[in-house]
C-alpha cells in the first residue's frame, strides 16, 4: 500500500507540475506534507534547500530522496519513475499534437494562460516559507535575509545554490545559544 501511495503522490506531481521543477514544488509539498504526512514543513524546507543547491531537476531529486526516506530503494525508484513517466508520455503526445497545430492562435494562448497559475502557486509557497521563517527567526531577520538573498541573486548574479550552501554551513557552525545558556548555568551552579 505504501508503494502505491508513493506512486500516486509523485504521479500527480509529474502529471500536474506544468512549467517544470519550480511549479511542481508546491504540489510535492501538498502530497508529502499535507496529504500523506511523511514529513513536516521544516523537513520539507530543508530538503528543498538542499535539493536546490545540487545540480539537476528539483522534482526528481526530491522524489528520489523522499521515496527513499519513506520506503528505501524501491520507494526511491518508484517515486522517480512516477515523476518522470507522465512527463515523457505527455511530451510525446503534446509535442506531436502542438507541432501539427502550431499556427493556431489558441495554442499560443493556451501556453500563456498557464503562466499566471504557476506564478500564484510559487507565491503561495513563498508566503508559507516566509511565515515559517518568521516563526523561527522573527520578521526582522526574515525580511533582512530575504532582501539580502534577492540582492545577491538578482544584482550580484550569485547562484542560489551558493547562498544556500553558505547558509547551511553557517547554521552548522554557529554556536547554539540554548546550549551556551545551559553551560553557563551549569558553570554557575558548580
């Protein structure tokens, strides 16, 4: 039953993730966090951050990792295949059809109509992540980090993966304030 759920979750992502990897991320989040509850939002955000820093399509990287985490090697293979097979089949059918109808104005209108939907899905996911960051860091730090990240990515031309890697390294090496307070209390009580 678990393999069937993995297949269905990632098949839906593969079939409905129109617009590539970024547009499928909210769909993965809906399936993995909200529907099947295989992980929480924080774990999903960590996987997304790490996946974005690695090369290759984000949807298949996330499918592979989540499938492996939920059900081992078989789950990983199942999730990756469920993610890519719909795309392959749809591409063959749609490209054959669209190439024969490419001179029709409704074909161009159809593809342009999907762009706002993908934009709304990404905006919703961004808002959810900002709310979670606010809970962990507070609004001031969240906004400062978002602005600095946007400036580095858009104006300085730094790849997002580099920024994510730097932040992950910082999170790993920064001192834990709670542990420091506990150590100070132990030192004072001795």
